[in-house]
């Protein structure tokens, strides 16, 4: 593979700010252990933290991998490395491939081989699969042990000391978790670096999550004794994805499925869409769709719509993640989402769900006969006088829709707050 031109590197940049940041790093000083071969370019870039970022680029695909916490593809480190390579200032050909780049390339090759086998119908090599699984588990075990040691240090030094740490301190922990095949935990740690500076209840929030993380490390040490559903929840918490092909092979549930509500989020790197569905028997599932920046998400479904489709569920405790396994056809819309719970009942249901799966942080809730606080304080109240704060709520829209009257609201109960996704008003299901 010939060297890229600088123009091609510039065209690969996700935005102007990433390119500007890359130009500042495109000098030999911050870089070490760089090299290239016919398909790969790699190197380590020293940032503000102690551990340099490991950068790998497949210049044929192309594909990018960096241990930094950036949510952009390619990140500024990958762009800077490519600029150096394009200029012939670093990453000379003929050097021995770095371990981190070789491992990443091997993983990509394994995934490509597995996809080819699935497409061709050839069975996978059981011995090779077992060897890869054992290697992954060893890596994850070491990562969990390192994470448990870090949690012990955090508690020993105190929460206030953790809050004073700079972002690179948290990023370094997240990077080690990514290297240990624990991306779900890594993302939670990165998010905590922002939460402790942006929340007034940061101490309670940090302590609660440290407790959840510690429980997770203990559960991981006993993973061999967990039930299949419990282990599935644990895998999802650490970021071990279940291939969609495995889910498609399971039994599908027929509809019609009622769309309770949907929510879209964008963290700057990945877009996510959550769609909550309920079967005629009352089974609630959530369909997750993802898309990288610049790509389109699946078409959102209308709250209150009835969908003719079959759905297969991922392993885990209820409410389970699901995926559509057939074409989707509309059967019209409903005028109500059904009978809602009081706030007390909703919290009891959440407690039972947390007891079954402590790693789940988001729970569906249908609240009946609740009122949006008219003073604009961002609370909802039920007929028993109980109240819950709202989050990500368009208060002006909610107050205009409800007019101060009691309504039914479907939403997500998360960290003691309700995110409203649908409101039943005048026999209509409306997205606020």
C-alpha cells in the first residue's frame, strides 16, 4: 500500500477542529514506537497523562483505533500519525509490528473470518473459538482485577481526592479497561469524570457507582456460578456484545407491538436510539439502534403506534434488549398506553429490577394520573403526593400539553429521575 497524500489525510478528518488539533501533534516529538507495513501504521503518542496513547491505523480498509477517550473517528492522534507518515517523517516501513497494533489487526481479521463463515454457511473451528474465548477471558480477568485495585485506592484516598483528579487520570483508567476488552466499564469511568464536576450531588453519585462497580468485580470473580441470564446481564454491563446473528437464531415473538416511547442520544461519537415496545401479553423490551457520526439511525417509531413485526430477545433479565426479525408494518395508533402505576409502585418495580440486575441503570416506567409541577421546577406529582424530578424534559412543552391536568406519562426512570418519552392527552399519545 503506497503512502497516503496529505490531501487524503485531510479528507479523512471528521471536522476542522480535529484536523487543527492533529496538525499540532504532527511532529516527531510526542511519538514513539512508530512503524508501518503494507497495511498498518502505528505509534504511541504521549499526551498529558502518564501512559501514551496507542494508535493503530489500517490504511487499506481504512480503519482506526486509538486508546484515547475521543469520540471522533479518526481522532486527532490517528490523523497526526497519518500526517507524519504521509510526510515520511515517522513510521518508516520495515519495522517490527507493535504488539498492540498486531493484536488489533488480528482481532479485525478474526471478525472478518467469522463473518465470511457466517455468510458462506461454513461452521466455525470449535478449537480456535475456544482458544480465542480463553484468551479473552484471561485478558478480562486481569482487567477486572486491576479495576478492583483502582477502586480500593479511590476509597482509601477519599471521594474528594478523586474529584480533584484531572481528566487524563480518569482517561488512563478507561484506556486500560478498553485494552482489557471492557469497553462498557471504560465508558462509565469516562462519563464519571464529567459527572463529578457537573452534578451538585456528585459525592452521592460517585459513591453509588463505586459500589455498583465493586459489586460487579465481585460478581465477575464468580461468573462461572451465575445463571445464563445473570451472566448475560454482567456481560452487557462490561461491554461484551452479543452478536446479532446469535439473537436472530432464537425464537421470535409475534406482535402487534405497542411503541411506548423512544429516545435518541448523541455523545459526540456514537448516536443511540432506544425504542420501548410492549407485547399484547405485557412483555416489555427495548430495541437499541446505533450509528457512528455522520451515519443515519433507523427511522424512529411513533409513540402509540402498533407495529406488525416479530421480535427476538437478547439474553438477560427483563426488560430485555430485542431486535426486529421481520419487516415492520403499521396497524394504526392507540389512544392510551394502558393503566399506569403510582410513583410508589413504580419505585417498587424498579427495586425488584435492580435486585435482579444491579448493573442496569435505566428502567421503563408508566406513571398514571400524574401532574407536571406548574411552577416550572421540573417535578411530577401523583395523587398520593409523591414526587419525582424530571430529566431531559422540555418543561414548556409538557406544561402546554398537560395544561396542569393529571395525565399518564411513559418514560425512563434513571438515577432517581424520570425522562418523559410519551404523554397521553385527550385520548392521544403524544411525544413531548
